[in-house]
C-alpha cells in the first residue's frame, strides 16, 4: 500500500512540475542577466549584501537551465544531437556555480580584484554557452 501511495505521489509531482519550455529559458536568462547586474552593482557600491543576493540568484537560476521541451521532442536526430549538448551545458553550470562561491569568498576577504576576475570568468562561461550551444 505504501509503495502504491509513494508511486502515485511521485507521478503526480512529476506531472505537475511541467516541462521546461523556451519561454522558461527566456525568463531564466533574464533572471541571470539581472543577477549579473546586481553583482556588478554590489562591486561598484562595495555592498557585500548585493553581491551575495546576486550570486545566490544566479546560482539558483543556472541550476534550472535545461533543454526546452521543443528541443527534447525534436524528431530530427541530427538537430536534436546538436541542440542538446548536455555535457557541455552541465560543465558550464558547474563552473558558474563555483565562480559564484569564489566571488563571495574573495569579496568578503576584501580582494575585489579577484572577485571581479571570477565575475569575468562567469561572463566568459555565459558567452561560451551562447556562442557554442545557442549558435549566436
């Protein structure tokens, strides 16, 4: 009985979670751009709270990024292969998450130059994703 109940709850949760669509990706990209701007403002105003809030927002949002349903359900195998570069995407997400931690640590330690360098590396990861995965 417990197994059936757990199975039903799990199925309901998965179905209600919905699929990741292109519009979700656009909203997440806008959130990440806003988070990057907040981090930058934190640097300019020497405000650790703004930096922490921006890096937290960025780290949370980058974890949600995944191929949208349109790409997952693509019928053409070659198109699906080129659109869904999961390993590269996961590597970029991991690097961004690590660099957000570096920004906070460096900025708290008073090393704004190194924090800015970590910020720059996040920007590089963003551009790598946009040029290689999204074909900008």
